[in-house]
């Protein structure tokens, strides 16, 4: 089989919000081909690599990605012709040097990410392995616990819901992924019924979670506890709760501005609030409880709650080994969120995962609020043995496709499939 790259072709497609994004197809001399597409965030961290957009207001409100597409077709693609497709690290390194910047503003992280993921997928096809096995080897057998966002707020609801961006259910008591997914879906439907009973309009946000017009940041937690019970599960025993506060979005001049509470809190007050919530509700994970720039606040937060629950850094780390390294040194968290498009290439993403795993931090792989049906992250999570994946509610095709891919992988692994134990989430 001739694994050398014959052609790399990018095109502009649409994501789940109807915004343009990049899809890349790689074709080998043998005729083998595969493609991948790039997701896109809304509550994007300031320190993420640059997502290159055209800024041509006549197309898609400036969000077109022709520049990134052309960078693949005219610059990256030609440089990769003739390379062995399994040379992922060398290919990623070459792209990083072609880009020539520290934040991927040269060619665009969306251009690099599309190529990088498409290279991996094509290589897997070329060597005739499922993607998770190609990337993770024969011992990649851990299927993650899904962290499912069932109530949305913050930027993802254009500020029509609570201030906190994501209220997730975490069905860690299940013995298999298939069961965890069922528990999550049943709870989601119990929540829907409950919201209808309470007179809320049923609408879903970008990640499939409901958007009740609620005037409290705490009420969603109560609703979720009731929904878990109504679904027939025990809150805290079978299913826990995770939050992605996405606090960078409402941090200004050293204060956390909670719109629906008409309240401005200091880091210390936010931390006290989290400690109180953790005491009252079965919360097992808080992501971005504080802002991407509030390193000293994070340190205090981790000192207070880091022994009790998972504290996940998203905007503060942006899948960047330099920022994660600082986070490890300064003890600001005990877990990292991983999004390949935050940094650009698969090689850099894997370096971020490994750095965190080396010091026993938890790793949560994540979708973006703007997604496509590409399920790369499902395979990637298993390959890296992270044990956790957040990819939205059990609703909307682009979210469900990742969960469905995990069902396929679980079947494919048969007896070998492993699932994190409940204790993984209960410290
Ligand atoms: P984003 O949100 O994809 O809009 O950045 C997801 C997250 O904050 O985790
Ligand atoms: Zn986040």
C-alpha cells in the first residue's frame, strides 16, 4: 500500500450554528482517503490559537473561512505531497513551522487543525485500524464517562438563561458506557418533563441543553437533582453534577459580574459560593470557576476544593503546554479540558494530555459549542484513556454522533472495554 500523500484539499462547510468552518480531505497515492472537520467555540478563551476568518462582511457576517481554506490548498497541502501519512508528528511540526507564529495566526489554527485531524484519520484507514486503536494502541480500552450539558446559560444562550454556562450530569455510577448514556438520556427527558410542568418553554441551546428563563444560578441545580430522582437514579450515587461556569465571560475589572443576580463578586466570594454549592449539591466537577487571568484566585480555589472535586481549566489552559505547565507549578487546578482546535495540531494536543496525565491530573476531552458531525474526539478520548468526555446533551445530531461513536467503540472492544469507576469522580 502506497501511503504517500497525493492531495490535501480543504473546503468551506457549515457548522451546527450555520457558521462556516474548515473541512479537509486527504488522498493517498493508493486511493485511500478520509476527511475531518474543525469545530468552533463561542466562549473562546483569549489565549487560544487564532481561528482565521475572512473578515469580509459581505460573506457570513465576516465569518467566512476562505483564507484558511486557501492556506491549506495553496501552502500546507503542496508541502505535504509525497509524505508518508503515518508521519503525524513530522507533518504537524512542518505545519507549525510553515505557520511561523506562536499563536497560529500565520495560516490559522483552523487550517492546521483540519489537516492534522484528517491526516490521522487517513493514516488509520491506510493501516486498516479504527482511529482509536491507531492513535492509542492495543491498550486503549477506557471508554469515558459522558459529561452531558443539560441546562445552558451564559454566552451559549445569548444571556437568556443563568450566568453559568453549563450544568452537566455525570452518570459515573454506570458500569458501561451504554448504560451511562441511557441514564443520562433518561434524566434529560425527566428534566424536560419537569421544566414543562413548571411552565418553562422548551428550547435547546447550541449544545442541546435546555434554556429555561430562570432568574437564579442555583435553581438549575435543584431542577437537575429532581430530574435525576425522577429518572430513577440517586443524585450523588449514580449521577453527579458538573458545572462549566465559564467565568472569563463575566469577569471585568477584577470582579465577577453576575447579571441575573445583579451582583458583583470577588474571587474569594466566588470560591465561598462554590464551597457552599458543593456542600449542598452532588457537584463533582467545576470548570472555569474563575477567569482565565485570575491565577491567584484559581490557586485559592484549588487549595479550598481541589481535594474534594475535579477543578477543570479550560480558558486558563487552552490546551497549551506552556499554560498547563504554569498551572501545575502554581497548583491552580487538578484537571484540564482538552480541545484540539484550541491549540491547532494533534501532536500539540497529545502533548497537553500527556503533561496533565503525568502529574495525575484528570483530563476531560471536549467538543465546541459549534460542531460538525465529525466524531474525532470520541476516538481521541479512548485513545488517550482520559476517562471523561463532554460533548453536550443527548440531543442534536452533532452531539449525539460522538456518543454513538463511543457505543460503536465499546462494541468493537467487547470484553476488553473498561469504564471508569464511580470512585474516579468521588474523591
Ligand atoms: P465553547 O464552549 O466551545 O463555546 O468555547 C465550550 C466550553 O466553554 O467548554
Ligand atoms: Zn469551558
